[in-house]
């Protein structure tokens, strides 16, 4: 289950473990962050309304402001009141909340910094996945990811790079798709690096939501520590 990092003025900062879904998708009834919030924080119940699944099922968010993929670990925000929920959602929309991730990717990334600008599109082939289509910054569909190299390690088949990622938009599978599109899929990604063996002791998706900066009374940054299963990201 999640770990509470901090509570501030109606905001709950959580550290989500890998393997736990943010909220149900209408196709299963497995444990989720939103359900846990409703149990542990009664004041969160009903906050944010419902997310409606493709099957038409209304699923309570219980204050959960944003999501992480099931196999991505790290920082999540929740709200105890509707006003706080609305304020955080607006801050995300206006890009006043900054998130950073750490990822271990296959190969040595040549440049030290860069920005990926590409639309995230649904593919037609099976298994269905998302793909990147290059576009310009002024395209309303543009997804934007800034990255910088933290370290490079290994050689040959074991070559890998630790990246800090700062998404400027929040599209489905954005970081995973963007990195795959530049030839550096995330280590352990069963969908976008299918068939590639994990390296450097990684046994799951090597993607961690490391920090978030939130405009509260002043800007405050919270960090989700890197755990042993992703020790390769600790630089």
C-alpha cells in the first residue's frame, strides 16, 4: 500500500509502490490507491467525483489528483477537500506543478540534455499500444518531455543511462513512449522494450516518480526515496 510522505493544508503526498494501480479501470477489482484513500482518509471520500470507465462504471477518485502507471513507483498527490482538488488540478493544467522522474534506459544517450516533442497516438496493431509522432511545440496535441543525463554505466549489451525526466504534459505512457521513440526504451518495460532482458539488477519497470514541486503557501518540493529494487537509479 502507499506510504504517506507528508500532509499539508488538505494535500496528501503519497509514495506509491510498483504493482499497485492508481484507480480501478472497470475491468478488475484489484486494490488501488483511490480505494485505499477512501479507507484511510474518510474526508477524501467523494472528493474529485468519479472517473467513468470505458465500460460505463463510475469509479470514485477519493481525492486522487493524478495517476501513475501500475508498474511505476513514486510520488502521487491527493486532496482532502474539493476546493483543494480543484486547485491542484488547475495548477497541473497551468503547469505550475513540476514533476521529475528517474529512469534507467537501454544504451548510452549521447547528448547530456534534450527535449522530446511528439504527439502520443494509439496504434492499430495488436497488442494495442501508444506511439510517438513528431510534431511542433505549437501543436495543441504536442506532448513534451525534457530530459538530462545523470550517469552512464556499462558497455555493450549492458550499456545504460540514468535520466532525469521532466514531463511538461501528462499523456498516457508519455515517458515510456517518448524514450522508446528516440531508441532508448526504459529497462524492464514489457510493452515498449519487449524481448529485451532487464539489466543492472532491475527486475521491473525502471521508472520512478522521484519528486514533485507544489505551489502551496510557497513552492514546496517533496521526494519519494529510491528503493532497493531500483538501486541503479540512485546517483
